[in-house]
C-alpha cells in the first residue's frame, strides 16, 4: 500500500474522534447490533419462500423488500442499499423475479451463506452466483451477507469503492464480483494492519472507507508532495464545513436519548405496578436520571427464557415486565427512529421461543406519527404467518399523558391496555411457526 501506515493510522484516529463520522454515528450505534438477528431471520424467510416457490414475481411486498428496508434504515453506510434490488421493468433487472432458475440460484446462494461455517464457503458461494450470470445481481448482495458474517464480508456501495480506490490507488469498478472480492482482500489487509483502531467487524473498515469516499476527509496527494501540515489544515477546513453532518449526528444522539427516556418511563411504570423489570442488556448502563437505566431491574432473565434458543434476542428486547412466578406479562419495544420490523422479530422470538413462558401482551412504543408504519409492517406478506401475535401500538403521547396516573391508581395491565391501540384483532393464542 503506497500510503504510509502511520499516516493512514492518523486518519483513522481522526475518523474515530469525528462526532459526525460514521464511527460514532453508525458503528457505535446501539441499534446496529440489535438489527443483526432480525435481518438474519428475514433472510431465512426469503430462502424459505424461494424454496417453496412462494417468493412471487415482484419486489414490492416481498420478504426481500422487508429485509432490505431494515438494512437501508441502518443510517449512512446502508442508505440506498435497497436500490439494487428494486425491479427495473425497462431493463428487467435484477432478474430474480421473473426467471425461476435465477431465483433458485439466488436462494441457494443465501442458504449456503446463512448456514456455512467458514469464509471459504462464502467465497465459493459468491463464485457460484457469479457463474450463474444473473443480470443485474452484483456485489450489492454483499450487504445481505455482511449481516450474516460481519467478520468475513464487508459491505459494498459506491462510496466504499471510491474510498478504497482513493486510499490504495486501486481501480475497483462497480458491478463485478471479481472486483469486489479483490477489494475484500485489500480491506482485510487494511483491517489487519490497523486492527487496534478498527474492529474484527469489517463494518468499521467499510464505514471508514465510506467517509473517505464521500469526500469527508481530504487525502494526501498520491505523489506524496502534500505536507502533513497542509493535510491537517485541510482537515480543519472540512470539519468547519461539516456543520450539517454534525447537526445530523446531534439529532441522532437526541434520538438515542429519547429512546432511553421512553425506556425509563416504562421501567418506572412497571416497578410502580409491582412487576420486576428487565431492561435490554445493551442499554442497562445508559445514564438515566441520577443513575443508570438498569437501576432497580433484574440482572438476569428468568430461567426458562435464559435457557431458550432465543435468549440472545430476548435479552435485547427493550423492556420486559415479569411477575413473581417468572412469567413475562408484558414486552415493550421502543422504536423511535429504527426499523419497526426488527422490533416485531424480537417480540416474535419471545412469543414463539418457549411454550408456556411467552408474554401475552406485546407493545410497540413509538412516536405518534409512526402508527401507519406499525400497521404497514403487519400488512406485509412476510408477516402472514404471525398474524396471531397480539401486538399493540402504544403512542408516546398516551404514555406521556397517563403514565403517572396509571402508576398511582392502576393495577396490573389494565391502564396500559386502555391507552394502547390494537394493531389487529387478536385471536386466542400464538401458534408456533416462523416468518
């Protein structure tokens, strides 16, 4: 690599400290990790539908659209990740909607990558898909694989490619798997050389390249004549010009703060009603009031939940209310700005994971203007087999207005059920099944 390791390391350090850079606004974002399991489960739904020939011949309303919507909501790096999979009727691409053989090849590719145990198998699956020569289906599919194997597969988009080319002097071109695999090798080398500054998760290296490729940071001239001092002055100018990005980062931090505040309201309400409360394992250490969000809460899940196959996902549910008999009486997912889809899938893991131990009441807590989004998600074909889930929408305004009165005068769940809105009529029980 022509650029000196010291210089590259200094740039990575600056990127890590940049409040508007993707390291702080995306890679360290708590919701990033939460979405991995839901996206993985969504990919399994795509595989199952292709295998059963139920995938259909349209992108809109498909299980694939549901997954890609969730990926595209992963802030800057994945904005627009769904574009490559949208059906383009004039070009008839990507050709996985009308051509059954291509559809099966795509499903086989996802299935191998979902179940494989080594990165060599992933690379072999990519070669097999490339050999199928499916028109319009290129390395954008790596964005699906990243959420299956973040230590083996880096994300892919135009900005990442531009950043890689600018940093290394390479000439990677879009749209070809061989070019992507060559870039992947280079990213692995960059990651290995700067592991202490990056991560075993290749999302960090890709996010760094994304910011370089987006023009956020000027690079030294490739002939090396630009001085380090000039580069630093340029960096200062870029930082001064990035007010809009910093404003967006501030908005993201405020969104996270609001999420924590709502969790705190639900925590306090549950404790006031006499329940034991579980707060998501990755949120408990967040500051709230004069202490932490987990203050007064359970430090481990009830045994039936903790031993279940879905325990890792259940631990990330925002708030659980548990009765003295270790039964989960209510589960709450706060979806301030993140994907409604991922919250529903975590609820589903709880509802279907343990016979006889699942919660009976599920609440998606979201801003008032997201009610349509909640209902739209349940209307998707991808959720056709989980319509039995008795899930209710709890708007912020209702919780804000009534939580103190419910805490003071309420008993059980009556007060919360009174202010929540059913998403759809609820049947008697939840059947075991999958998306």
